[in-house]
């Protein structure tokens, strides 16, 4: 079970999540999110991490030029909400966000994350999650309303490749709570 702690805004929180067992750190850039960080801030956060921790830039930008700048930062992966089309192989792994209402799942990516919440804490749709698990043919990450209290049940119900949490382990938007992160990771590893 891979665990991504997303919406990280400080190097301190990134190192804390990594030390507690997170496999990946997500930093939101070029977005209107309260967790948005500048590209320089994202570089500072990623520099503080060990090489084995996956570094993911998350964006909802619809701009190809901004996407190019984001990919030029050379994270391990870029997580997209906008349905960009690529003319060739992108220089980094691509994670596509999928949500209820999508008729077809994307095939031009390395993984998908089920996430209609986008950091708001709105619970994921179990029926949609089941459909994605059947149809995806690639790693599927589950997000949306996850917390230390419910992540174990969500994992058992959906059986994703990994989970992705942001607001469910926070004191306030962008500020992670050490005990919530610890409890979340522990419950993921117990299952």
C-alpha cells in the first residue's frame, strides 16, 4: 500500500510525513488551492526529502505553458486534473485525476487517482471507485474524505494500489498534524 501525503506546504511537514512512513509527497502548484506553493517553494520542499520518497507536483492549471514549466522542474510525477493531450511521451510520470461523471477513463497516464474532493474532504463515491478498479488497468490511488478514522475501511472496500490524503491529516489547510499523519499511516499499514 503506497501512501501519499498531499497538500504539503513546508519542508518541515514533508520531512515529518516522510519520517513517519509516507511513500510520496504531493505539493500543489499553479492552482487556486489554499495549499498552493510557488515552484521555488516546491523545490525547497523536495530538496529536503530523501531520494527514495516520490515527489509529485499536483496542479489544476489548464495552461500548456504552465504545465511545461511544471514538468521542467523534473518531479517524479505530475498529477493533473485538466485533460491535457500529449504529442509524445511526457518527461515525467503522469497521474490523472478521475471523478464521477467521467464516461471513459484516461489511458495515457501511469496511474489514476480517484478524487472528486480535491482537498475539500468530500468522501469518495464507492460505486465509482469500484468501476475504476475494474476498468483502469493501471495503478489506482484513492482520495477523497480519507482520514485516520476511515482509511482502513476504505482500503478494504476498494483495494487500491495506494491512498492519497490532504485535509484528513491537517490542523488547518496546508498545515499537517503529526499525530493524524502517524495514525493515518499506521492504519494503512495495518490492513
